[in-house]
C-alpha cells in the first residue's frame, strides 16, 4: 500500500482537486490519506487478512471439525437455500461501496467449510448446466430491472444477489467440469497472476485518464487500449520486480524454483520390481 498508494492517488488527487481540500493538514497525515485513497487492489488483500483472522477463531472454537463435516453433506437444495443468508449478509457492514464485510465473511467461511469438499464440487459439476441456465435467466431479469439505476441503489437488491449467487454456483461447477486442466500457459500464470493482479491498477487508471481526456477516440477503443496497456505493463512490472529481492518479498511475488520441481519429480517416480506390482 505504501509503494502503490501514492502513485495511484496522485491522479485521484489531481482530478478531484483534493490537494486543496487537505492543504491545511500536515504532510505525514496527507501521505497516509493518499495511501488509503490509492490502495487499489490492496483493499481486497486487507479484507482477506481480516477474514483469515476470523477463521482462526472459528477453528479454535470448532476443534473437532463439526462445521466441515456438516459442510460436506450439503446438497444442491441446501446450496441454493444459502441464497437467503447471503442476501442478508450483503446488507451488513457494507462500507464505502467497497468493503462488504458481512457478505465476504460469510462467503469466505462457506468456501472453507463447504465448497472445499470434493463431494460438494461434484454435485455442482453434475448440475452446472441447469445452474448456468438459471443464472443467465436471473442475469437478464436483473439487467432489465436495474437498467439505468445507480450502482448504489441496486447492488444489494434481492434480484441482483439472486443472479450473483446462482452464477457463483454455476461457475464453480462449470469450471470443475470443463476447465480443470493444466497447460504451459496456466502453469506460468500460477506463478505470475498475483503480480498482474497487483500491478495492473496504476497503469490502468493513468491510461484510462489519458485516453478519455486527451484523445477523442471511440469508447470501445479506449477500453481495448486501456486493457492492452495495463496488462502489458503489469506483466513487465511483475517480471522486473520478481528479480529484485527486496521488492519480491514486499509484494509477495514468487519466482519458480526449478531445483525444487526436479526434486518433486524424482519423488514421484515409483520403482517397479516385478510385473503387476
């Protein structure tokens, strides 16, 4: 946040004339405000950190693993019924149109205690086509109802949340059924995706601002060029920072260790002493 925030908030402060608003405050306080204002993707990492601490408390209380055992028995009707607590959680602790603490806490715990089980995943895979159909139908309905309304007015609407929940179930099932495979590209991305996620933000907002303010291009071109530029910049920054020891540690980047991979491959070799063994 300290390294990324000031760069991201520089544009925000400039566009919204926030330098004038905070001119009377001491420089250290303004710097802290800029860090928070430009946190970008860090908001999600911050929330995950807090949720992980809550999970520690749940694990201490549920030492015998009853919650996990109950979660494994959840059937499709039970998973669909979770829509009601999900809808209720969406209304709790919703802060600054970003931190949806009640909703994310429930989803985080459901992911840990329910969706982590192979049995639950197999059920979702079996019914993923029906779930996709229901989710798309709900998506069309919520689009028709919400069209033209401000985000804040509809984000926690019952129909929007129904669409959200159905599509979560559908995508989990479809991904497990059709896309659960590894390629050279996905293996590479598994070591680089975090860097792309984190470093795309600053190039993206500056590219979007420049294209929309300085060039009179069609909107679709703005989207395409912003996407290409931010993705390319994120990849380059990730490849650069992963080679700088201090920055690699600060940003939590991983460089693939070929020696460890070779050791793992050796361990996987099974000796066969006789036919049929």
